[in-house]
C-alpha cells in the first residue's frame, strides 16, 4: 500500500496531540523518528540530556506502535544512519515515496531553516504550526508591534486575561494584584523540611540507551550514572502530581532559595518533560489554579508558578521567534572573555559556583536562581562571550532547548541584547548569595570582605562591572541608586575595588580557577 503521509516526529515533539499527527491514519500513514549524531554533537550535550531525549523517543515510538501506527525508527547505531535529520528524511522519502511529508515546525531556528530550505526541493513537505503553547507566534507579533520595549510583566497580564487563569469574575487579578514576587524571596530556614523526590528506575529501554550514550558520548562533560528522570507521559504525570502535593505549597516562599547539597528544594523538575511534550503546560497551569481554588496551595505559590510558565516561558519563546536569527549574535556589552574551564568541571573554591556547577554535572539540573544569580551572574560580571555561555547552558541542562535557553541567557543573564528583554542587568555582589543561601558559610572566601585573597570574588567583580560599563548602564534608572552608592565611596576604595577586580580577571585570562 502506498504511503499517504510520512510524518517526521522530532525528539521534542513526543505528544500524540502534536499538529503533525492531528489527522494521522494508521492504515495509510507512516511515522519516522530518528536518532542522529548531529543532534547530540552540535553542542556537547550533557550525557543525561541525551539519554533522556533518546529514551523518551523510544518509549514514545512504542506508544505509537501500540496505537496501531507503523513507526520507522532509526537508532543511533543503525547501519546506514546518515547522522542528520534531513539525511534520514531523505532516505525515508526515497524508500517510501509518500504523497506528502508532514512535520510540526521545529522549535529551534537552526532546524526550521534546514527544513524550510528542503521545502524548495521537496514541494510535498508541509510544516505545521506548533500548537502546544498558549500564545501563537502571530499573537505575540501583534502584541509586540509598535512597542519600543517588550516587558514580560505587561505580556503576562495580557495572557492572564486571555486564558482567564487566576482572574476574578470582575476581570481583575485574583487577590487584587498581578504579581506576588515580593512574597517569593524568602531564604530557606534550617528547620524547613525538604520534600523527598520520587524515583524512576530505568527499564530495559533506558538501560539500552544508557549503554549507547556511554559508548558514543564518553567525551561529553557530565555524569551519566544516577539518571533518575521520567521518560514517559505516565511517569512525568507522577512527578507532576508529587510536586503539586508536596512541593507546590512552599514553592512561592522559597522558589529563590539555595542550599548546600539540595539541588531540588521546592522545585518541580518538570521543564524538560514539558519541553519535549510529555506534559501539557496548559493542563499544568489549570491544575495549579484548581489546587489554589481548593485551598491546597497559597496564592503566592500559584501565581509565582503560573508566571514561570504563562509568563516567562511564553514570553521568551515569543522573543525568540520575533528576533531570530540575528538575536543570537548580539553582544551589547562587547564581552570577549572565554568561558572559564571550571564551568565544565566545577573545580573552584567559590562554594556557590561549586554547588551549582557540581549539581549541574551530576543531575543536568539547576533551578532558575542558580542559573541567573550564580553561574550567570559570574559570567556577566567577568564579561564572558555571550555565545560561549549560551552554548554552555544549552549543553549542560536537560531542559535546555534553543528557543527557551537563548533569550533567557543572552537577554536576561548576559544583557547582551542591550535591554530588549530585561530592563536591567541581573548583576549582584556576594551579598545576594549570602541572603538567599547558606553557601557562604562553607566557602573558602569571606563574603564580608571586598578585596584581598580572602574576599568573595563576586564583590569586587560586581563593582568592577558597574565601573567599566558606566557609559552604557549609568543612565539606567533601575541602577541609579547603585551608581549613587558607588559615587559615595572614597576614591581610594573605588580604586582598590577596580584593582582587585583587574587582578581576578587576569587570573581567569591565565586559566586559573578562582
């Protein structure tokens, strides 16, 4: 029987409601899925990230087969594997001669560009919109049109109205305020009990993939052993239900907190599952609203969590597709320093950095404050090239895909877009880390000192950053108080901070860890 539709399913499209499968017929259509070396190598992805995606793909292929579909599945070690998605699609096209090729639009510009070029040679290739998000690309473009600055808070309010999430019957925000972020910045008391994490033992499929990843990607940074993450929809639902019951009630209070040897705290760990299609973000947000309405979780937790998904997640995707591909090349601060080697090893005397990088290498995970205010803050203060730090985040985190990682890193972390995404750089001294964590207690450096061998490097680097970029940042109204504090310092103190910052940067340039 001839093939009507050849449907290519990518590794982050593991959802049977994906647009390319919308009218699929098991009797007349064929599904293609392919593990290819190019996707594992374009940045040195964490081995657990590769394991997660490939295992989830294989499990999804089994689900589709159980639903009656014929799935042509190309494994990474199959003989004849071309090593690229386009190569595998071309092989299947030649073999099956389908009337039409269907593909939900890739989530990354890199792949979309490849397949759009292929359309010029293959007129039967049809790209369908990705319908898994609250906000369509056209809706975001309409919202952004004519605005000099695109602020997430304004977009978020529009999306709250559009979706009716956490809205009162009279059209106002639940509780009378749009944003409860001021209630979500508590440090973690020693007496607070951290909820246990559910475990997901590897089945035969995951074990087989793990052996393959160990063989093919042994040169990538990150620990492969200890993988403990859901790779099916049912398991992802279990992780989500566990968090909603045990973690969500305290998420609002402690979402910005950090603690030694506590990688997860009150965080859900569901971003990777959502980003590959194992969880529906719309259902997740609705679950949160229902739990709040039932009195099971406080409003600051419900609003803070929904803002992460309905606000930031949708906002950065809108920015990505609005501004790519030129956005990826922005470097408004002119940063040229290489990413320090200890980002790949965790070998540093700075305890906060060691904690964040260490758990990243061990679990392919760190929560948003660790990424923004520890590893990201250090890269910002030291002037790391935006592309290098963006590639690092894309490589080491299980949930990192270009559409969500790039705007967050280039725009929010590095301020490399000149303030297009965020109105100010998220720069901070060691005092912020001291306030939000217990990392400073176990550190070789003293957060109370600003210069000298015992001083926390974040302190002098913070003031050095502000001094060297005053021409670009001095007029920023959100930094006005900071610059006033700088100007009140005696000249001798300013000079000492500058000189010590210069010495630390020289050590980095010499390849020395701090």
